C-alpha cells in the first residue's frame, strides 16, 4: 500500500467516525460530505461560529474556575457519548 493509499484510508475512516458521532453526539461537528481533488481531500462540515478555545484564551485571558469546569464537563460528555458508540478518540482538542 502506498503512502497516499494509506492516507486516504485513514481519512475515510475518520470521515465514517465523524458521520456517526456528528449524527449521535451533541457537540461533535457534523460532517456533510467529502470529496477529493487531485492531491487534496475536502471535508465539508457544519459552520462553527465563535472560534476555538485557544483563540478565546489568547484574546481574553485564562478562563476562570467555573468556566473551565463547564468546558471540561462538556468535553467529557462528548467523550462519554462517543465511547457509548464504540468510538475511542486519542486526539481530543
């Protein structure tokens, strides 16, 4: 198997898991479609407004204890829901 074939296989697996999790787990970005152009694979996902946590902290400073607890609780709920589907994810961001 070539490196490209291996990469495409990993992307297809990730897309299947995103589709399953996005349809069943609130808080997981939904994947609507995938398509390939030459050397690039595109994943079409729902729009996520508001930016990410890292950018929020960079712009506004560290979260307080209550806000950090709320974020951690939401992340753990998503991990729990994914685990219930048999999805074990090692790259939680």
